[in-house]
């Protein structure tokens, strides 16, 4: 599985950010535990063509490379900061540029960050329906982390770390099953 990859994508609009750090933490741990290559991107990586593009063909090569990496990933780790109970318009714009079938069947770990508990359902009420539209396989364990779960920009909460491990374990089950399914299809 050496050519398999996990791609993290963070909907943050600033660097550094807790959201990107959260996505990196989960992506890198998933890569380490499951023998995957890992790449991390955020909105900043999409460059100048992104915000005005109405169609994928209007993206420059920098943004096209990120889109291609997301589509080609064997596992996605998607995270967003919470803005007034939802993700940002730019985060949604990225996914609006993808073909509706581009993520079909792809396992996705859903993450979100926010200032407090009142935003905790973003993963269930905003992210899960978005990836349901794409027919992606949003894994059962989604994780929301608030300000109190971080220390010096790093995940410090044992409960959040345990949920991350649970989601990464679920991803491994799906990835191992997908490999078995592909082998059966080839026979």
C-alpha cells in the first residue's frame, strides 16, 4: 500500500491555524499507522485563481494540483473552522468546483474547530451532508475540538485524541476492506 495516500484539507483562511494543525495531526497519524503517504493543504495553497474560478478549468496549475491530490487520495481528512455555525464560503467553493462523482466511495474523516461547544454539531449538520452529496464515505466518528481542547496550538485533550484514534482505526478498516474488494474485482 506504499502508493496509497492520505490527503488533509483544511478550510482555514489564516496560517498558522488550529484547524490546519488538527488536520495535520490526524492526517500524519493516519499515514503513520496505515503506511500511507501524507499531504496537507489549505485554502491558502489554492493560490490566486481560486476565489474567482467558476469552473475547474479556470483554476491555475497550483489550484489544479490540490484538486487532483484531493480526488486521488485514498483517505481524506477534512477540517474546517466554524464561522457562525457553518464552514466558510471559500471552503464550500472548493467543493463546488469538484465533479459530484469525484469523491464517491472515498473514506473521509470529518473534523471541525470552534470557539465553544455551541458549534459542536457542525460535523453532523454541515459536513456530513456535504460529503453525503458527494457519496463519499464519511466515517462514523467525526471530531469537533473547541478552544479548550488545544494548548499552544496542539491538541491537548485526551478525549479528542481518543476520538482521533477511533476515527483513524475506522479508516484503516475501510482501507483494508477496499483493498480486499479491489483484489476480488481483479480476480
